[in-house]
C-alpha cells in the first residue's frame, strides 16, 4: 500500500534548500567583494609607479633611495632627515620629505604627490640652497661670467673681516682652472688644510642654454635615511662599485685609491639612476628636479672620455681660513658664503 504524499514536508525541504543556497551565494558574494576590494587596488597599482616598491638596493620605499641619490648629485649642503609615504588611492601617493642643512639648524619640508606616474610638487617650506655659481660655471668654463670676480672677492673680504673669529662658514668656491680629484686632494692639503670639503662639483659637459641640465657632483659627507636595505650581492657591487661609499667588495676596497673611490661613487650613482626608468620618468621635461636620461647619458659619456674633473666645491672652514684663501690662495676664481655658524668660544679655545 502506497504511503500518503506529504506535500507540506516537500515544500519545507525546498525552502530549506533555497535558504541554504541563498546563504551560500550571499557568503560567496561577500568573499568575492572582499577579494575584489583587496586584489583590484593591487592589480591597478601594477600599472602605476609605486614609491613603496622594492629595488636592488632596498626591500621597500625605493623612491626614497632614488631621491637621495638624485639629491646628492644635484644639491649641496642638506640631507633628508625623515620622510613619510601615504597612499591616497589607486596609483596615487603623497610623499613628505624633511631636509636639514649640514649644521642641523634649518629645516625644509617638501611635499609631493605621485599620481598615476606623474610627480607634482605641492609644498616647499623654504627653498633648498643650491648656489647659482655652480650653474654659471657649469655653463661657461671661459670665466666670462665672472668678469667682476675681483670686485666680488674684495667685497666678500671686507665683510668677512667684520665677523667674529669663532665663525664657521660653508662656502662655495669656484676654481679658475678645473682640477682632477688627485689635484683637488693636493690643493686642499695646501690651501685649506683644516677645511672640510662637503660637495664636489663635477664637469660633465654638454650643457647649453636650451637644455635643462643641472650642476652635478657628489657629497664627501653625505648622510642618508635608509629604508630596509638588502644584503647587496657581489654582482651588484661589481656593476655599481662604491654606489654607497661603504659598499664594495674586499678587492675593490684594496684596489681603489681614495680619489678613485670618489670617482667610482659618482659614476655608479649615474649608472644606477639610469636603471630606475620609472623614477626618472615621474617629471615632465619642462621643469625637472629629477635628472633626465639625456643628462645622465651625456654626463657618463663625458667623464668616461675626460675623467672626473671638478670646477668648484662647497667647503666648511673658519672665517680666518677663508680670508687667507681669498688673499693668498691659488686657483680661486670667486667665492660665496652660503651659511654662517658661530662656534662656542670655549670650544674654540680648547681646539687652539
């Protein structure tokens, strides 16, 4: 005998199945939404420059390392002391950079936005000090630009003699004749034996009035903020010897003289930046703080043919040392004081 057909039980089972199916689809939709929210930004960011990405040097924040290399090549007398990178959305970031001068008594805050592969400078609290004398000498090696240099030097001397003896100066010195790094070492030994060279300008050729080229050089006392650094492979050190002056193979350390290390450091910075195409492409060609590929290639071709020659330096010295240099020194075309700082008189007496 057939059992009675329970229509209500069948309906309940169908409803339960539909309910379970609805829960499943709802749960799947929630998971899919979360996955989309997590994955799509990262997928979109693959198409845009990310300042937080890794590089052969660092595990993160490669923009900061590249920026500091670019800064060392193009600016004098200041260093990055801290920074912050914030994500603003798809392919958009805000970078805050805080700079200090070498005497650490003056700060400059720069804020930039990197939006879909384009860098925009939003805010600069105080202009970073880059001396126009370097650019003038870079573009005109004939000294015609400095026809009034004797008058300038005399005016500077008159003002220097009014300063207290305890004054320390950071000064731009432009040479009459370019020097090799070996000649610069000897010049420093005899002309400013107690002075400290902070930044050395390098002759790189090719600059004309139509090109947005910047004076290039390297720091002799550069301080960096290092994101999470990698252990550099030997192949990297061979390709970029002394990119960081403390980073080299043991053979390089023994084979290179001090001046050769400085020359290799300058050349390696240029070569390394040339590999960072995304970073170099952040700015338009109209107004650039970041070096252009054209200038880097021009500079490398010039120094490979002519060696590393300097036409000027930024140096720290006492006011008396600068007075003596301007009155009796050799190979000084012109000079300009960029920073003054009063030492403690007690410290000066102890040093004497």
